[in-house]
C-alpha cells in the first residue's frame, strides 16, 4: 500500500491531552474487535483515532470516508488504501476480505456517519471473515454491530471559573487554546492577568476542540477576553442551531456562526464554494470553482490565505508534492454546504466543480502520451476523490450523464494503473445506461468492453464492441479493433490477434497506437518470426517517451527474448521496464516484469533466485488482483518455468525459496529483481542477513542469535532461512564455509 494513503491526514498541529481516552481506546482494541468512537462534529474523534493509530504496535491502515458520496464505493476506497487491485470475476469487497483474511492489522474507518449502514455491513463482514483484523471506527452514531464497543469522545476538560493559574494551566482545553494561540502569536503566555478570560472562553465553548481552535485563531487580532465578550454578545449558544440539538452541538454551531460572521463577504463566498470539493484540492481548481458573484478568479489566492489564517482551511500537502493542496475540515465543509444551499448556489457551483475535473481529464488525456505523464498520473491519483464526486454529481443531476460518460472513458490508463477497473466499469455502465445518445458513447462502449474482458465477461464485451462498431468514427473503430485483438490474445488466438492489432495500429491516432503495436510484436514472436517481433518492439520502445508505454515495450521485449531469444537480453529489458514502472508507481506493470525475470533465472539455471522471484511476483499479483494463471497468454509459460525451476532445485528447496519471496516487501522484491542472482562472490544479503550469517558461522544457534541481536527466536529463524535461500544452500555448515571463503 502507499504509505501516504494508508496513514491519517497529516496533522499540522500537536496532539493535546486525551491521556484517559487514549488508554480507554487501546484497552478496547486489546479486548474487542470493533470499537467505535462517537461524538459530535469537532469533538476530536479523527485526531484521537489518528493518535491511537500512530502508536499502534502492529500494522494499521487509515481509511477516511468523509470524501465518499456513494456507499457502494466503500470497498473500493478500502481497496485503494490497502493498495489492492480488483480481481476479475469477483466483487471488490471479496477482494478486500480475501486480502485481509489471515492478516493481523488495525483498520480505521473514519467519518462513518453518512455511510453508517454500509460501514456496519462492511465491518460485520470483516469481523466474520478476517479474525486477525481489529476495526476502529469514528462516527457521530454507533454502527449497531453485534460486539461493538462504543466509546463516546467527550470535550476537553475545562477548569472552573476562578481556578488559579497553576491548576488551570493543566486542563486540556486550556493547554489546547494556549498551544494554538502560540502558533499565531508566539509571544503569548498564560498569565495571572489573562487566565480568567481564557478559562471563561474555554468554558463558553464547552471544551469542544474545534471551537477552541477557531477561537484561538482570532487572538492575532483580539485578546481572549474580547473574543469571549463577542461570543457572549452574539447570543447564548443555546440560541443557535436547532433547540432539540444537544448543547455541545449548539455551542459548536454558535462558534461556526461567529467565525463565519467574522469573515468578509468574499471570504464567506469562497468558504461556501470550496465546500463542493471532496478531500483536498489545488489552488487552480479553487480559482475556477470559486470565481463568481463577489469573487474574481484573481482574488481567490488572497482569500484562501485569509481562510488559512482563520483556520477554516488547512494545508494538506504530502512529502515531495510539487504543488500546495488545501482541505476544508469536515465540520466546516458541512457548514459551508449549508450556506451554499442557503445562497442558492449549490447547483451552479457543483457544475463548476464538475466542469473543472471534466477539463482536467481532457487535458490529461491529451498529454498522456508525452514527457509529462508522471505529473499527470500523480495529479489524477491525487484528485481521485474529486473525480468520484464529479462523476456522482453528473449521474444524479438531470441531463448531465453525458459528461460523466466522456470523463470516465478518457482516462482508462489511470483506472488500470491503480487497479480500479471494476470501478471504472461501474461508472461507464451507469453512464451508458443514463446517456443512450452522446458523442462519447462509442468510445465509452469500447473502453467498457476492455474492462469487461479483464473481468472475463466475454459476452458483455462482445455486445459492447458490436454496438460501438456500429456508431464509431474511424478512430473509434480502430479502438474497437484493438480491444478485439486483446480478446483474441487472451484466448490464445495469436494469429487473429496479430492481424487485428496490425490493423488497429495502422488506423488509430497516435494516442492509441502503443497498445496494438505491443500486441502485434508479441504475437508475431509467438507465431515464429522473432526478427520481425524484435524490430516491432524496438521501434515501439524508441518511439514512446512516456514511462507507461516504455515499460510495456520493455516487458514485450523481455517476454519475447526469454521465450524465443536471449535470456540476458530479456533480463535487461525487464529491469529497464521496472525502472519505468517505478516512475509511475505501476505495481501492475512491476508484477509482470518480476514474473518475466523469474522465467529468465529459471532458464539460466539460477533456480533458487527464480523461486525467490516467483514468490515475490505471487505477492505482487495478489495485490494487483490477478495472476498469470488467469491471463491465458501468460499461463503456459508461467507453469513451464515454474516446473523448470522446481525440478532443477528440488521441490522442498524451491518451495522454501517461494515462501521467502512471498514474505518480501514491495521494496525488497524490487531490489531482489534488479540484482543479479547471488553467487559465492555476490550474495545479495542485506546487512542484517550478513551479520546473522557470520553468527551462524561462529556456531551460534537461532536462540543464541536472537539473544545476541535482541530479537525473537522466530525472527532469527526467518533470517537464517532467508540467508540459506539467497545463497542456494540447505545446511548451516554451508553458510560457515561460505563465510570462511569470503574471509580468506
């Protein structure tokens, strides 16, 4: 999984207090499998869950649900955070549950309240099928699942009026207020002269963290006493919001009303218009969406800066990100949406949001086959939540489904790159049903057929292609021909695939030629014309300048060479393909390259290394939701090379090598694939493994090694097994001899 996605949103501020609540949550997680933190918006449920996750001793994954509009996409979002690709022929939820079965981890589902039924069903299935998974949910209401432990998250503790400075300074609400004030006024101190005002203010805000933080942001212009006076003068908190709402919710509502009232008219307009974004956003999109009555596009940067100062917006950058991103905190976003409806702007601003991301997909489509592909791939990935929101709005607003049709069909490589084929097909099928007559229908039909093929739904794919061919223009018919070529290749009709691919490559615009050219080259080799195949694939590699298709070309070269040509050339091609795939984070492509390298080492007689790579590839295949066995064109060579390595090494040793490869992380698998097979002069051992090899050579047992290196005996045993496998040995005495030979 991608680390930045599996973690909670980056905290720009320190975590304050909550020692008792933190202990209660950790106790609940240790004694039960489903714990739900409940409480009103702004009380700090997400921050507490993130703090618990950060200190959790085992594996943990954070799934933020605030951005999700469609409950049916809950499993897809979890799959995204786990780094999983959908497996053809099964529901995405089953792919997720199969992945989680047998694993031990903490799964955090944050902001469940608007999807409570979907979250309850999903949590129940996790509890039923994944005994090692513990679920921590946050919601404004409990999930209502059997065995659920509900922990209300209270506001922060507030001292009584008149509490002396030394005591007041220890209360969490006061600590939070002072901490946040010092972020904007570094010289601020709690003193005998202001402690009463700070206590009065925190008490007035009921210790609700978000309300306290909003008030603290105003100390740059007002003293704590002035803020408290203005809040009181603005009316009792009991007078704001529905009278039937709990008091703390009415307190927060009063604080939000007060914060809103302190903004200028232009700031208020930008606040409410930004509420249409799902997740985070960039300045350019904000300028387009927020421009309108009272706000010019050129004004938006200054207004965003002002809202950052007022803590309405937060920065949401990720390490290494080239562009600043912003986010409206969920409670403030909901408030903004309410104001957007009151202003009568919801439909128009939602349309502008959709148009911004319709334009983004068009620009990405036009630039995809070029040197900026990595930037576009990263941008589309970061905007996934907004793309979903735009598609959802287009499919639920009368007369707008055609735009969704065009959007979903444009960025087919984006969906595939991140394993979202099932989701892409869902959007396309919904749009095709809602927009029976639209200029983009032919392209959408052929792309939908492509995803149906990947899911082995051949009848639907054929029907889609037949309809598309009847209404498509010349470029559209070329795309249909390419998809038919892929179908022929998957069913091992290589002659038919080669002919169809050749025609598709001839007739398609440049944007859509690489795929059929690749199929033509590989199938030509299978049909026995190695020289022509080499030329076709070399020309493809020379013509493309983007990593997606360059990696594809190298993979084609690797497959052709390992099956019909030179294994050394195949290894160089596959490693070059991995380098290109890594630029895009393309694990689907990386799985193919590692598989090809396993074949190379099997052919070269390096059977232990082949087993290691077969194991690593198996884990990668599972993560991207497929396997060589499921792809007709890969199944036969996969089993042939697997048998070659297993027979050459011996079944037991080969199985051990595969098991070791399966246990490698993605980064370890890549390093192993990029390195030559270990020899007695070049082992490929990590520093820790070499250290353990030396201790084995000294005659230490696994238990002795564990004690010396402060690890468990089981961990020591695993390291020793990795050393044996990488060196191609079966006995500890061989390790000792190898160390002795190196030292001579």
